[in-house]
C-alpha cells in the first residue's frame, strides 16, 4: 500500500466512475479511454490496498470500500475547491458557484437568476449542471455542487430548503388527439393511454406516478425522456400523452395542446432551492440565497394580493 501517491486526478476519475458505475460512460464524460479509466481505478486499489470495484454479472460495481472512498473523495475534492475559492476571494479574484437544476427549469428560472446574480456579483464564475432531482440532491449532499433547483422538495435533515413557487401540472396531448378539444380532463380518463415520462429519479416522474395512483391506475410508459421540451416534441407525434409543468405554456408549440386537469387533489409541483444546512458561503452564494428568497416572497405577495 502506498497512499502517498494518490492524486486529485485519480480521485476525480474514481468519483465520476462512482456516479456511472460504467467504464464506457465514465471515459466518455472525462474525454478519456476505457483502458485509462481501468488503470486509474487499479492504481487506486494498489495504492490504498483494498478492493474498490467488484464483478456483478457482466458489469462491475463499487464495493463497500469503494462507496466509502467515493464519499470521502467528494469531500476532499470539495474541500480543495472551497480552499481555492477562499484564496481567490481574498485576493480579489473570481469566486465560483456550482449550481444544479432540473431540465425544465433551464428555460427560464435558472437563466434569469444567474443573469441577476452576475449583475450583482460580477466577479463570479457559475458552473451549471442539469439532471434528475435525486441525482442533484445527492450531488448537493456529497458537496459536488453548492445548491440545486429541484422538485419535489427534499426532506433530508442535512439540507436547507427555500420554496420558490408552486405551479399547476397540465396534460399535454397532440393536436390530433381526441382530447385536444377538451377544456379540462380527469386523469382517470387516461388510464388506457400510453405515457411519455421522465426517467426514474426525476421530480416529474414522481408527480406522474403519484397522481395516477390517486386516480386508480399505473401509467403505461412507452418512452422515457429527460427534458420537457423533447417530451412535448414526442407527444406531438401522437404516440402518447404527458404531464408537463404549467410554465411550459410560456413557450408556444403549434403541435400540442396543454389541458388543465380536474382532480380532487390539485396536481401541482413545488420548486425549491436546496443547499447544505451549513454551507461554505462566499458572496455569490449569499446573493443566490437572497435572490431565491426574493423570488419566494414576490410569489407570496402576488398570491395574497
């Protein structure tokens, strides 16, 4: 065992592998080769003296020690990044802010908040990552990103949550669908329809399955897709229906119709900013929290008016 030679780069490679647990995907994301990723993981095992990955049929997955190293590697890499940010801020150089967001929030909310943040904190470099709710929350807890915009709101005790707004969820159908002429529709009427849905781990999929369960059926998913825009394009072909957030109505799509749902329990999604309960704060992060609070308070005032 020779842990003195373990490098940050090797930890970064292993951390990326821990996210995918797939050599090919890791190599693609790091613009590397599969043999290079294999060698990096093998070097770590030799230097630390433990087995980090193990065979699982035709695949490989993290061992218990590998999962522990992944968690520790995330903390080490984040600590290095925080230390560099503190030094840069002290010298007047750029500070960094790493944000995650759901795909559907990348069309309006996130660009608007980032633009305002940079107006207020111009010496900031913002890194954006989009993804599914569960993965984003895991990244916040692991210290890989500073905060994330997600739905539904998480309940993890180690996270602070600022609820930004609640919006209706609508049915999206092709203009050729028999449902397209309806002004409202009950979800139970769609029990035999094929659905276009977001992948496992997304807030949108959670909303879909919860709502269908209340309506007494399990949706038959025929296509999974990661973002709402592509989802609507697929719906426009007529092969299925989907549930989309009301904010999609700000963008015209001539080949789909978005219809309100008539449910005893209103179908809504709540969007929130989440971040560690005791974060490493710099000026940009503090400004982000102020902006999020401003969004929340403005929404409350509009609803109360």
